């Protein structure tokens, strides 16, 4: 076999291996997504069930990322009084 022909075949083999690796990765991601979907469907969306440790960590991280750094250090401008709590509760329930 001619050296150039061998190099061409080897190059095609490398491309094929990369293609197979990509396909395997896509299938692995699809399998994990299917398993997560099945677990979610089985557990359902209930506010009464205790969230898993992973859910808590993801929610806490998302909340922390959503709050700007400057806002995290601000103090509540309202005093902690029963009147303020009552008004806040009423406003929240009115939504």
C-alpha cells in the first residue's frame, strides 16, 4: 500500500473514531436525560415532598447567583414590627 493511501485511511479512521465518540456522548446525555425525566415523572412536582439534597443545592446556588453582590449586603429598610409583618403578609396574599 502506498504511504499516502495509508495516511488517508488512517485520517478517515481518526475522523470515524471522533464521530463515534461524539455519537456515544450524545447517547449518554440522552440516556441520563431519560433517567432524570423518568425519576421526575415518578416523583412528580409536589410542594409537600422534601426536596433532595441536589435540588436544595441547585436552588440555593441559583438564588445566590441571582442576587447582585451589592444587594446581598443591604439591610432591610423596614423595622421588624408586628405591624410591618402584618402589612407584608397582606400584600403578599393579595398577589
